[in-house]
C-alpha cells in the first residue's frame, strides 16, 4: 500500500510538474480545460518563507487543549467517514462480528477445559457428544471470526483507498477551478503535496477506524463477561484502560506539533525538488550543482529532524502500549492462580479469562494505533482543508463581454469587430499599470501585428484578451469563446502527438491533418515517421524549438480557435517557414482572426495592420508602410529589428 501511494504521488507530482510552465487560454470550454495548465512563473519571497513562519507561529501559540484535540479528532474522523459511508459501515459490521465472536471464543475455551479436557484427565474418557458439541462450537466461532476479519480488512482497505482518491479529486477540482492569478502566487510543489501525500495521510486514519470502532462492542461484551466471571479480577484487568487513555492523551499533546512541521517541510521539499528539476539546465549552465544540492539537503535535514522527533515519540508510545497489556496479563495470571487455589474460580474460568484478555489486548493496540495515526492524519487533512477552504476567485475570462460590435466604414461597408477594448487598464501588481488607456478594435478575419520594445505590454495585451489577466478598468469585448493563445516557449506533454494536438477533445483525424498543414508541421511529422499515437517524450525534447512551436500552433487550430493570439510564436522559425505559416493562416479568411506579437520586419509586413505599443499603451496603429513613414519611433524600432535579423540566426528552426 505504501509503495502504491508513493507511486501515485510521484505520478501526480509529475503531472503538476508538466502542467505548471504554461497557461492554457480560452481555446477550450471553461469547465473542462480552460485552466488545465498551472502557471508557476511568479513566486514571491514570502511564499518561500511560509514554512519557517508557520513554525515560528506554532511555537509561540499555546499548546492545544485536550478538548480541542478531541474536537479535531472527532471532526477528522467524521469527515473521512462521510466520503464513503457505506464501505466504512460494512467494515465496522465485519469488525463487530469479530468482536462478538472473540468473546464467544473465550466461552468456548472455558467449555473445552471444564467439560472436555479436565473430565478426560479425571475420568479417563469423555462422551463423544460432548466432545463433538464443544469442538463444533469452537470451530464455528473460529470461522465466524475469520469471516469478520476478511470483511473488515477488505472494506477498510477499500474505504481507505477510495477516500484518498475522493479527497485528491476534490482538492484537484478546487485547484483547477482557480484562475491563473491564484496559481501564480502558489508554489507548485507545495500544491502537489497537498493534493498528493497530504490526502493519503488524511485518509490513513480509516485503516484502523473500523476495528477501533468495534472495540466499543468488544469492551462492553467482554467487560460484562469478565466481571461476571470474577468481580475482583475483572476490575483489576480493567485498570489497563485508564492507563492507556492517559498515555494516549500525553502522546497526542507531545506529537501534534512535530507532525504538522513534518508535513509542512515535506511540502517545502516537494517544491524545492520541482524547481531544481525544472531548472536543471540553468543549474548546470552556471555550475551550481553543489549549491543546489546543499539547498535541497538543508530542507531534507529539516524534514528528517521533524519526522525523527515524531517517530521517536510514536515508537516510545507504541512500546508502552504493547507492554501494558502483557504486564497486566502476568498480574492476572498470578492473582487468578490465588483465586483458583482458594476456590473462587475454576481453571477453565481462569484460562478463559486470560484467553479473552489476551484477545482484547490486540484491539486495544489497534485503538492505540488509531491514536498514533491521528496527528499525522490531522496534519494532512488540515493542509488539504487550507486549499479547499480558499474561496474560488473569479476568473478574468468570466468578465469578458462575448459579443461583437459593428461599425460602418467610410466605404459604407459594415465592419464586424472580433476584439474591442475601451479605455482598458490592467495590473499585475495592484496600483502599477501594465496597460493603461488602451483602446483597440480588431475586425473579424484580420491579421494584426503587435510591435514594441521589450516590456511595453505586448504579452500582457494578449493575456488580457485571452482572459488570463483581469481588467481593472474599462470594457473588453471578444466576439468568441474559442480563443487560442500560443506562447513563444511552446509546451508539449509527455503524451502522444494526438493528445498534444487535442488535449483529449474529440477531434477527427481530418481536422488534425488540416491543422498540421496550416501550421506547416505536416512535413516534418511525416519525415520523422511520427504517427498520431507516437509518444513525444517529456516536453517534446526530441523536437526542435521550431517544430514544437508549429505543433503548439496546430493545437490551437485543431480545436477550432476563431481568435488566434500568437505571442512571438514563430520566433524559432526561419523566415521562409514563418512566411509559409502566416500565409496559410491568411487562407482561413474571415473564419480566424489573428493577433501576433512580432519582431521580424518580414512578419510585420505580412499583417493587415500594426499596433505599435510603448509604455503600456498604444502609441500608434495602422498599416506597416504608413507607420514607417509617419512615426519615427516605430521606424527606429523596425531598423533595430532588421539589424538584429542580419546579425543573428534563429535557434532550433528545423
């Protein structure tokens, strides 16, 4: 089970790792795939300090009272049972059958000794009917106990695994419904831990719970039987229960904090490992392997220290719990021998008494295991709840007006605007404008180039139109929900070519083939001998940058995007291939509107019109040739682009 859970967590972590580099835009239905790529681009320093801060706060707060711990344990168990109540009740029923059969088995032992074994020694023989009756009773009780054990273990295991899956699914759905801006402020590795190992930890309490629940029945029935058998010996035997209860309370008080710290440190280690693997090329390029290894080692040592403290306390607790029943059993035998000598009870009654108390000791150990598992599960559930209780933020795309506007051109023809921005302001940091006073209209079916110096707001403009960045002022209208944003750094999954082009959507092979043709990707796909079901490998590492860019563009086309937003998507292509791709897009006519961030004069010249941006605003707009004549800043920028083109060559342009 542990290896299965570890494998499942590693698979989940790899999934989040593959999702984090990019943001998928409105090309897909909002409820299904709109935010299936988590953005982990911007993380604040305060996020990295979250574990030490939580530790500092925890150390300064007073220790939780026994009442608070009881309430937390009760709420945890109620929440876990609530996910799959039916499975849990079946497991409890099996445990209850086992409990009743356990008490009856001690009665069978009494009959076997007093009615069969002792008479056979005293008289030399025993009646066959008595021997058969007692033996049949003992065997039947044993079979009933076995059935109870099988039912309890089977359905407790099912309840455990099903609940872990349900919690993970619930957490994952909540996480995926959060907009990109929520993901930007979270550490991907920590989010993965909360929806992975923390869900497993929370559900782990269900393993011992059915058996522990049946202990109530077992103690009630066995307690009556023990006291009826011998009042004083029964009362003496029950002294072990308050001892175990006091030990449990002390253990809970000592270990709670250490398990919480361990879970937090595990999240920090998961995040650090995610960053290290994601940035392995940067680490190696700067020769920082030793420093990065030491950074991970520091976090790992903190995790080991917290876990060692928790496990040390747990092992001490379990040793005491294991020793207590054995010591009491020795005392019972000694005290019972005196009672037998004095005629207060028979040998069979003492044997049954010791046998029953020994059987009861195992469930008591299970109860103790339940108590030892509580802090770990409570810490995991608390971390999952922190995610589940975060309010769902409104997605910027939900505020977009999905209508088109129409204006009458000087020629008298009607122009339908696919995109319209009216005095739009957008902010990445509150109070700091990334875009301001942006007014823009883009006619349906047109190709518009967005040009400007680095940091002028080109990418932000595309993200606003795609619904990834909220509008803090102004109005935004986009005449379709089928929007495809293709990034400069193309991302591919470690899946088949078909999945990378459709992301699981039902798309025919004819549509896929047409998308590959328009993106000029059909040629190299054929040359490489790649079929739609060929696995591309993680991030498509076997492909060049230009090939990945064309597949990313084909993905946006395959799902039927009516508005294409290309963020310097063709930067890794040679000029000839780039011109081929743009000309192919123009053949789509009015069915596709394209906004492309461009830095090559050849690309810009192919556009119907150009938007020239500066300092988060539109400085000028119009045909490329007209802007060259009328705007000195634009002309200077284009000349710089041309000079750069002549002195550099595209990377990975295959």
